[in-house]
């Protein structure tokens, strides 16, 4: 859930003394153009979405622009218009270096929408075509705000728990970290209310006595603990930021993915309102392969898109700090850690058994805090029918 857990990256970067972003930040209102080119440099046959998709395909993200969203910004053609007040960017939706005949509007989430959940935003504003939905939130809101995922740009979540390797040289997993912390009197600091932490406690992976929900998003407590405590983070950001941009720490951290414990949602899957799926089918048949190819193109050559993401962050100017160096690290980590990968020989697919297993794990976690549909099954949450099996990182 980006609306809380992503704050750590924002404020950690703000607290750093070694950040030096380039370019100028726009004011709090107005629209500007940018000459940053992304997918306009690709090549291939023309894809025509006009008359099939909405004239403007609107995507609601769950956080500020960042590398994990690279596939979206990769689809923007040259000279997109930035609305620094509304925290949106709009331009021609490009595929294979050519306009598809429709526009793409990408809306920032998190602070840009008052930390409203993406599912709620999608049902409040029917102009939104697709939204970022992680499987855990799909389960949580499946009763009254059902969504169907059509493309999982990442197979694994970058959510992780990090620790000091000098203090805990023998730790090699989150479970062994819990044992070491309990022995030494350390804690895992995290944002209170995190669903994955409820699972880690309920499953016995982390003992209750090491859990500390007082994380405020800054690096101060982690640094002042001198390595005794662990902390939540993202494998695509904190390892780089803490080593290179948090001067008070300035050294390596080790980490383990939360997905390694069995809490394994598909993160930020491109999803539609379930009731709109049938109406959008003709559009999705053409659009989803475009998203697949954009994901592959970004991961293979993220530089130009990361520069655009950096410019958007600067012009949105809402306290989030992100630069192209962090973006480059994120793209590399997504591939190296297998966060993004070809699971069935192509990119973006979701697995029925994995969904079924996750529903079984998540339903009790959300028993008191969610609105889980009775009898929820995998087919309620996703479909692979629009994916092109010829598009993957290995193609």
C-alpha cells in the first residue's frame, strides 16, 4: 500500500544531505510542456486505439512518479503537458514510436489525492479507465469496490525489511532477522496498520515483541539505533538512498523481500472496475499488449523515461524527492531481483493458484478492516485474456 509505506522513501530522501536534483521546479499551478521523449524512439507497426479506447485513457496511480511506474510514462509521446497543480501529465499515447490516436493522462496518487485509496478514487471518478491495484487491496475492497487486474507489470512486490549487515551478519531471511532482533532487543520499525505485518505476526514469522509500528518515514530512528533495529523499505529505493543519499548512514544495508515470506500480492497491477470489464474488452485487447511492450522497453532502456519522471517530481513539487539515479537503481533492481520477469514466457501474467493461496492468507488479515467478498475466487480478481504471449523481456 503506497499511501503509507512509500512515505519512507519520500522523507528519507528529504532528510538526506547529498541530494542534488537538476532542473527547475514549476509553481503550484499551471501547465507546461516537456520535450522529454520516451516511447517515441521505438519502432514497429502502428497501433490504432482511436474509436476503440476512450479518447483519453486515464490511469490513476497509487503514488508520486517513480521508477516502478516507468512502463506508464514510457507510453507518453513527445511534448506531454504537465499540470503541476493537478499533479497530472497528458500526452499522445505512443506505441512503437507512433501515436495510437488517443491521449494518455497519468494521475499521481498518494498525497496528490489526499491519500485516498485507488479503488475508492476509481469508483468516485468514472473518467478513470485503469488504476493501480495491488492484490491485497483488491481482496480488501472486493465486496463493494471490486476491481479486475488485466496486466501485472511486476511479478513481485519491492516491499522489504532492511537491516545492518555488520550488526546481523548471520541474518539471511526475515524469520532469522526476527530471531536475532528478539535476542538482541532490537525491533522492526514499520508504519502502523500495515497488512503484511499483521500476516508476519499471525504466521509466527516475526515475534510480536520485535514489532514497532512507530515508523514515521524518516531515517532518524534507524540511524540513531546504530544498526540494532530493522526497518521497512523498498528494495528498489532504500538500499541506494541509505548508502548514497542519507549522509548520516552512508553505507550498505541488507534486506529481504516480504514476498519471500509467503505474503505475495501482485503489486500495482493495472486494473479496471469489474463492472466495466466487458465494455472495455475491445480496448483492452489492443491496449494491454501496448502496456506490455512499454514495460519491456522501459526496463531495457529506462534513461529517458527516468528523466521525465524526475522532471514531473520537480514540477509537482509536493515534498516527494526522486531523481534519475534512484530511477536507474529501481529499474535495475526490478530485473535483477526478478520483481519484473517473464513468468509464462511473457510479461504481465498472473497465476491462479498463487491468487487462490493469497486470498486464503489475506482474508483473515482483513476480517476486521476490509470488506472482503463472500466466496471470493481468483477469477474475481484478474484475467490474462488480453496479454500477448509473444511480448517479454526475453523477446
